[in-house]
């Protein structure tokens, strides 16, 4: 098998001949190409691509070790995602970008336009009150069209390969780390059924307000969802500083420059939750917590050793998470196998799945 560095180099050479002018996600980054939101997004993209070049090529051997551990579909996803991060949307089109994708998003846009809405205060996002029975989910919630597509249609925290399916199952005890508006919690509760339970971590007040509204709309699912208003980290009882807002809020042990405007949040680990609740099992851990995934996993090490739960961990916030998170899980020597999946037409929403 060729090493990943050679495969990536060859793919980059072939991609440089591409010109994709229909590969821009205006729902995520704004419709006006020269709006303030667009220009900020372009600046962030430039910075991301610059640092991606340095980090990817400086760690190509670590990526090669991950590449060797993946199944064929996951290897292709790793190749395409890294190529996109290196070259950008003009040259690389990710697998989600299909005619069906655009048609379905237009249909969902129309559905949202006719609904009651909540303004999130986050980069112009609004959430429509949408009934999802047509998508096979007997729920109603405030959600964005793209959220419906990734969560309910692509099933972002489910991975099917040629030899296994990694997903939340009936009766599972689930950790929903990064609950945001509650869509993942309701989805997981729907899957676990009455015998399961979902512990959802979310600490941002505005997000929690919408989370509670979605729970009120779905009392049958809400009764087995428990909200934990803390940040996940490697240890409990630690004060962390919050930067960003809405779905992009992240935590750091280092205070920001303007400390007077910073929110401070207390940490609580998965291991301590398991101990405090005297849980007999934790079956599935999902994490999408803006770059704190590795620290949070360290705070779940005893739980992972004891129960060997299925894992669905976002690795797109920091490019180094692609190899560092897999390497850390491997260091536990529990026999985890890895799969990689990607759920947008841009660089966000890459998930590393692991199962013993």
C-alpha cells in the first residue's frame, strides 16, 4: 500500500486542474460574496489553509499511520478532506456535494421559510420550527435546514461500513457532548427508546434556552434527556474561560485579552458523572465541543476502559486532532477500530468513529 504522503501529493496534482465554481456553501458562510461575513470567512479560510499546509506536511507520518488503520472508504474521505484543507473549494469537491444535496436543501429552505423562527444571534442563523415526520422522525423542533440534512438525513453520528454499523441503539446510555440546541439529544433519545438515557453537555445560556424550548416541544423524548450545564474537560471543578458565541463557543484554561467580558464555566468529567450517577454502562459517546475533544476524552479514560463505548468524535476543529485523537485512543490498547466520515461540502463536520 502506498503511503499517505504519496497518495496525497498525487491527488493534489490532479485536483489543481479543477475549477469548481458551484462549491461554495452560502448557507454556512453567507450569500453575498463580498459581505462582511463573507470577507471574514475568506480571511479565516486563508489562515486555515496556511496553517493546514504546515501542520499536515509536518505530520505526514502521523497521518500515514492513521491512513493504515482505516478502511478503504475512510481512506478516501481522509484523502479528500485533507486535499480540501490544502487547496480549498475551488479545486476539491467533497463527496456530499451532489445534485441530491442541493435539491434537498432547497426543499428544506422552503419548509423553514414557512415556519415560526428563532433568531439565534449567531452569524445571521435562524431556526425554523419544523415537523420532521416527513424525514422519518416523529418530532418537531427549532432547527436549521442544514441541521436536518446532517443530523437526520446523513445521520452524522452513525457510521455504516462494509462490516459494521456504529450508532446509538435501543437501550443505550449516551453522552451527547456539545448539545447546543438539543437536536442531537432528541435524535439520540428517539433511537434509544424508553430504556435508554441521554446525558447532554451544554453551558452557553442562549443555547440552553433554545435547548429547553426544543425539549418542551418533545416531552416524550425529553423525559430521558438530562442536561449537564458544565464544560467537558480532563478534570472536574476547573474554571475555564469561554470565547465565541452560540455553536462556536469554546473553552480554554487561558484567560482572554479582555477578561472582563469573558464567561467562566466550571468543568465536569464523564468519569465523574459515571461515578456520581453510579452508572452501570455508558454505550455511546459523541463529542463536538469546538476543539476540546481530546481533553474531554482524557476525562473519560476510566469510563472508556471499563465500558469500551462506541465513539463518534469530531476531529475537524484542529487538523492535529485527526491523528492525535486516534493516537490517544490507540494508546489505551483496547482494540478500537477506526472509521472516518464527513458530512458537509466544506471543511467542517468530520467525525472519527471508533468501536471495539
